[in-house]
C-alpha cells in the first residue's frame, strides 16, 4: 500500500516537472520493492530530464537484467548513451 502511494506521488511529481522530487519518491519505492521494473524506468526518465545520464543508464541496465525485453528500458538506455556521447564530445571540445 505504501509502495503504491509513493509511486503515485512520484508520478504526480513527474507530471508537474518536479523530477528531483520524483527521484526521491521512486527511490523510496525501491527500498520497499526492488523487483518492480516500472519504478526503475520511471526514475531513469527523471534522470534523463536532469541530465544524469549515467544514473539513467544504470537504472535501465538493472531493468534489463530482470526483463531482457523491456522496451522502455532499451529506449531510455539509448537516450542515456546518447546524452553521455554528447557530454563526452562537449568535454573534449569537439
């Protein structure tokens, strides 16, 4: 029950564009249930919005270990890799 409440609060924060707050709610959810893939893909979305590409990639990697055909995880991991590539080019001055 608490898990559902936290997840709903996280989803509400995402809808409001409050990604930092949503990350906190989803992280609390993970302390209650580490097997719920939706929480990880939702948190990955927030990390992408916050330009935290490495964290987003890690969440997607975790999901893909549990569900190797999770489309959202594949898509968001690809976005994370793209963000990391852009960051590397920027740092390298290319």
